C-alpha cells in the first residue's frame, strides 16, 4: 500500500516538474521570438521622432518617498533630466520622518502652494503641497503615512497628465527609458493601457549623478544570483506573458498606466503588499468585464536600475512579501481562476500562477523528499531517483542558461567576458541551495499569511544617488 | 521510464553545453567585430565629414565592410541634417548602390527587412525611393507602413500628404506616426490638411485640426472656429487647442460659447485656449468655471484666468467658497511674483 502510494506520488512529482519546466521552455521559445523581433524593431523604432514630436503624450512621474533624504534630490534631478518631450514629476512624501521634504525644499526652492487635488481616490490626509520656483514641472506633496500604494494614489490625484509612471524612489531610470516604455502607447494609444519596463540590479554598477555609467556585477553571491534570477523573470517570464497578451505583473519600480483607468478601478490597493500585481489583475478584470479591446505590454529594453538585498535576512523578507502579495492578489480575484468568461487569463494565466507560482514552493519542496523516501521504501529504483534528479537539475540549468542567452543575443549589458562567465557559473550554482531556500521563504509566506502575520520589516538600502559610487563594492 | 528520463537528462545536458559554447563563440566573434567597426568608424568619420562638406573624396579603395560603416555614419548624420548636406549624403548612397539595395529589400519576404529598408531610405535622403515608399504605405505589415510614413515625412515629400492622410483615415498607420510625418513635411502639407478638417472620419478630422494648429497661421482660425461645433468631442477639443496655439483672437467669442460644452475635456481645452486668445472680458466666466466646474475644466479655467488677469484671480481666491483651483492659481501667481 505504502509502496504504491509513494510510487504514485513520485510519478506526480515527476509530472509536475516536467509540466512546470516544459511550460518554462515554451515560454523561453516565445520570449526568444519576442526578443528577436523587438531587437529588429529597434532599428526602425523612430525614437528620435517620438522625442521630437508634439504628439507624444505627456506623462506624470509619480515618486512615492518614505525617508529618502539620502538620495531624493538626486533622484528628482535625474527624473527631470529624462529624455522625454513633456513630463512632470510628482514627489509624494509618505509621512517621512527624516528631512526628505526639507532637502527638496532647499534644492528646488519649493514654495507652499494650495494645490488642487482630485478627489477620485481616497488617501491619507495631505499635509502640504509645494511647487518649485526652479522647476515648474515639479510638485511635492507631503502627506500622512499610508504606505506606498496610498502615496501613488495621492500622486494620481495630483497628476496633470493623461498617463502616470509609477517608480520607486530609489530606482534609477536610464535616460531614454521613459520614451522607450511609452512607445507602445505612442503607437497605439487607444488600445495600450499600461506598459512596464525591465528592472535590473544596480549593485556592482558605477553610478554618477543618478545615472548608471558602467554596468558591473555585484561582488556578493546573493546579489549575483538575483541578477540571473531577474534576467530569467523579465526576459523569459514577462516577455513571454506579454507576447501572449497575459502580462499580470508590471513591476512597482517602473510602469506606465493610463491615469483615467487607474482612477476608474480605484487606484493601487492599500490593503495588500502586492499592490503592483493586484492593480494589473484589476485592470485586466475591469477591461475584460467591459469587453474592451486592450493591451498591457512589457517592453524589454527600457531599464530601471534598482538595488537588491545582499543579505539572506533582508532577501527573505522581500521574497515573503512578494509571495504574500501574489497570494492576496489571487485570492482577491479568485473568481477569475478557471473562469472561461475571462478567456486565456482565467483559463491559463491565473491557473498557472496559482499552481506553479503560488503553490510551487509547496510541491517543489515536497517533491524531492517524496522521491527520496520512495527510494528508501523501495517504491522507486535508484535509477529512477538519479535520473529524476539529473533531469530536474539539467532542466533548471538549461532554463537559466536560456535566459542568459537571451540577454547575450539581445542587450549584452555585461560587456566583459569574465562577467558573462560569472553569470553562467551562478546560473548553475543557484540550483544548489539558492532556489530551494527561496522556496522555503515562499512557503513561510503562505504560513505567515495563514497565521495573519502582517509585519515585514524594512529593507535597508545603501543609497544610489551619490556620485561615483558602486554600492556593492563599497 | 528510467531510460526516458536518462536520455532526457542527457539531451538537456548536451543542449546546455551546446548553447554555452555557441554563446561563447558568438561573443568572441562579436567583440572582435565591434572593435574593428569602432576603429573603422573613427577612421571614416573624417571621410564622412569631408563628404558632407562637399569635398571630393576618393572612395575607390573602400572595401565592403568600410562602405557599410561609412553608410552607417552618414545615415546617422543624415537624421539630423537638412538641405544641401542631405542631398550630398543621398548622392553618396545612390553612387554606392545602397539606395538600390534598400529598394530591393523593400520587396523582401520578411517584414522586418522591408521595415528596416523603408526606415533606412528615409535616412539616406534619396528621392529615388519616394515612389516605393508611397507604395509601402499599402504594405500588409504595420511596421513597414509606419517606417515608410516616417521616411516620407523625413524626405519632406508633398505628394505623400494625401496617401498619408488616406492611410491614417483607414487606420493603416498610427495617428502619431502619420501626424509626425505630416509635421515633418511641414507647410506643403497644409493645403491638404485644411481640406481634411472637414473629412468624414473623425480620426482624420481630429488630427488635421491638431496639425493645422501646429503648422498653420492665425488666418486658419475661421475654419477652426467652425470645428468647435463638430460632432466629435475630440475634434472640438483639438480645435480649441489649435485656436490657442495659433493665437487666433477672432475665435475668442466662439470659444467663450464653447465653455458650456457638455464634455469636460472639451471645456478644459476651451478654457486653456481662452487663456491665450481671450481678454479681460472673459475672466468672470473663467472664474465661474474655476469655482463650479469639474476638476479638469476648473483647473484649466483658473490657470487661464490667472494668465489674463492675475489680480482678479488673487481677489477671487480670497473670497470664501473660491475653491481649490483658484487657491492654487492664486498661490502660483504669488510665487511668480
């Protein structure tokens, strides 16, 4: 009886691994096609024309800031200097207890102005609003603390333009990133309602005056593994989902949205830690329920650089928070899962996220012990055990290598051969411990969620705004 | 089962190794190629500048790779130049047979090759490609049509105006691409655009009105004023915007009437335009809109009133019930000193 049970469970584990990795491989193929096409399209993207055109829609950049005194002035300077025909920057200090606003006041000669704010989305009370004598396109809002989502909503209420770009206060955008990420909107403003760009890890890069001047790899192993992980997530995952018209995540660090639509769905949710995925899901749901033709796109080349955790403690917090965010978003929109009314979104994308992203850690962590126990109780042979392990390992490595290959044939940001070799080594090494510990944290998140735990702690940052700094090498 | 798994694992391992080796070789080759191209670019930049200056340059020794690099450098310069220099670049490409090659590529089976060719023909500045580019506006692929439209704009080709407008009206090219191409053609596009402001398709009317606002003169005001009563809200908003852009003061009275439009974004555009072409007489109405209307029109009206009569806005903002928009406008007036 037990023999049979373990045998069946081993087969289930095997099927799960094959289906999961097979899906990843299909995505890699789709992404490969997408990236190749995108690379060709860049030759005739006409970005210069879009930059010079008075028809390119203006964008309001929303910068939620909580205790960002170290880098806020540099961030705002670099945003105001972005290559885009018409933009405004709205900084929302979300109850900062440090001198974030004071720094901005000094740097930009801010003057209190009773700015009119839309009442569209309810937010925590606004304490003061400022305009700048030096930069007319800068608005600063000081409000009571309500979290990042609340600050973004406040920014939406203050935005003047029809499109808003949400970015993290510690994120660095490349000079033409906004123009590139907005290009699908410029080309098809009626259908494209939101776009997101790629997030890359800045640890190890040299930063000068809010710009990445040379790309490098972090010295820390944990951070380098995240570089591989981000490449896989963005170049394979996001490109693949976007090509299928099923993009569910636009990173909170960098995304452009049609403002009227964000208002129509009530803005970013303040009651989840995964407000970015939740908003995109809500947009899909809203538009599908109205039968509207729309597109939410990921663009692979506009880069937003962001700092990643370099210690296991902080990384674990971040991953648990992400997993919890996903769980909350899926729970909130559970009616869509498996619902044919929502087309491929309901029948494929959401079941995939439920089975492989949310419950994946449970199955993946159980799969290996089950096969080992099955071997111990003679349910499966040694040959099966070894073949299973090798198959899982080689599939995982191949997937990581494919992501690196995509990066290599498309953007090749890591110019030195030594760095490429290091990335390759980490693409193999991450399968021995790193991915498993990630699964443990993600599982912990589900346990925490079940226990009602809501505190996640801070993510300490080194700060990116200062000249000539290479964060992970300091 | 075990043998399937074993063979599968072996196949994956082989795939992984082959990919890694292929990538390593590719990187090695690319790095060498890029280094060589970089050196060639530095060497040939001087030749390119001499060509642009109209000096006679002996190109008989130029090998195929160098010719490609020179073409790239000249193409890059070509994007930012106009007039005689463009003609010299075009003549270089024609002599080198590059225009002919791109025209051939316009007939390629692969859409991306056709799109690249259509785009590059615009950078080359040669008029030999105009007929083919016009024909490419009917290409089955959107990217090719868009690249052709962009190139026709870059070449400033007046005969392309009607096909561009037609392609826009039939939604064969995006509005932004058509608009930018027509703007690049400039004044020669105006007669067709003026006719187009009465086109049956609201999309085409809307863009035409917007472009007349950007390219036209104050004398176009009379035609645009009529569009303030268009059946399409977008056209009405664009007409108001265009009147403001052109500074067409004869449109002020009609604009004043349009402050009562039923669509908020039209009222907002009208208020903004009045801030440019209106006078002190319209300020009380603007103040009323600023106090009572919905967000966007009210904000626009407050800003317009502040532009026309800052003192009146300061005064109105001090009155109880002035509303947030007048407060903001008054504070901004104060800040500006």
